[in-house]
C-alpha cells in the first residue's frame, strides 16, 4: 500500500481505533476467558497512550446486535477524570462496557429460533457496524484540520465471520483503502477469518493469529503497537494464504464458484434470469435459446 500523504505534524503520532469483539456466544464457549483477554487489551491500550502524549485511542465494542463507542482518550471527560490510581481508561471503559453488554443482551433474538434467523450457528458479531463507526470517526479526524494523527484500525475479533455481512464489510474495507487507513487484525478464533484476512491484505494492514493467548500482550505490543512510520523498518508478519472467497448475494453463503452480474458485479451461487441487485436481465443460455426457437418453428 502506498504510504499516506504527509498531512501530519509527525509520523509517529497515532490515532488507534480498536474494535473489541464482545460476542457472548463466542466468549461463553471459548477456552480463554474474556476478563483475561480484556486485561491484555487494557495494558496494550495504556502502552499506546504512554508511547506518545499525542497518541489517541478510541475503543468500539462489537456486539451481536449493536455497536458503541466505549472510550475516547481525546474527550474532555476522559482527561477530567484521570485522577490518582485509577486511570480513566479503565474506569470509563469498564463502566461503558458493562452498560453496553446489558443493552446488547436486551436486543438479542432467541438463538436457534429459525424465524429469528438464528439457525444452527451462533450469531456472529456485528463487525460491519463497528468498522463503519471506526471509519466515521476517522473521517471526522481527517476533516478536523490539516494537522491530525495518523489513523489506523485494529480489529480484535474472535467470533466466526458472518457471511450475511459480506457486502457491508467489503464496502468498509474499500472505503478504508480509499482513505489509506490500514486495518490491522488480531484474530483469536480457532480458524482464520477470511473477512479480516482480506481487510488487512487490501488495506495494507497486518493480520495475525497469535498461537499462544497467554502472551497476548506481548503479541499486541510487538506487532500492533508500531506506528505506520516505524513499520517500514520492521519485519512484521506477512499475510500468507489469504482466503479470497466471496459470499453469494442470494443466500449469503461462502462459495468457491459462482455467477457474476456483468453490470454491478453482484455474485450469485446459481443462475438467475434477472440480477436482484441492479435489475439487469441476463441473456438466455444457448440451450434455452435453441429449444425456444425449435418450439416456435414447430408451431
Ligand atoms: Zn446463493
Ligand atoms: Zn447486477
């Protein structure tokens, strides 16, 4: 990825927007407890703020049904409540997280109910929502003036991809690419996340799946704490074997081969007479044309 134009006062000042996966369906079945994960994340966020006084950290919760801003180090409230032993990072973030988890749970549909769209798989996290919120925040920073910190997004994700979010997530990824905002991904789930692999690959960020979760802080601080300027001098994990498979627009399932609308590039797993996205009418296949002309001749 070409480096972002130098519109900054320093290459070393970062705006780090973190999306935090809070999906209770994932954490309740995962071997590593959420509280321990959170302690690694908080230590990492603190270290980012300690690296430079001008660094800024924003945390967005990725729930099952909603997303919200949990913490913004630049807000006046954060600065105001920094007192004594308990930094505002901990008190504000933990308080907002508690409120958010309770509200997100209220919005939850009963899992496993076919009518609710639950099916058999546990509900996925709303990654498309938190990515969009992160990009909105960054756009606001871009428009705040000619001098602003260098933004990047870090997705801390554990739950499996939600194929139904494919289009929204790809739109966010291309929007980030257009704004030269790298999306870093730390995925702790059992299998790789195709969405996050693609997000990091396309935007020039780093995708990494830590092999040992006990040393999570170490991975965070060595891989994801580096600002964009320093990355040019480091040997960071390279993406290998990115899963580029797409999801079909009709059933939202990941497919190996499919049909693509030549007008709007929508992807379908089976042949349709008409594109459901843009309404283009596709030509009949050769065999259909032949049989219909034969019928006409006979008549
Ligand atoms: Zn389909
Ligand atoms: Zn189309």
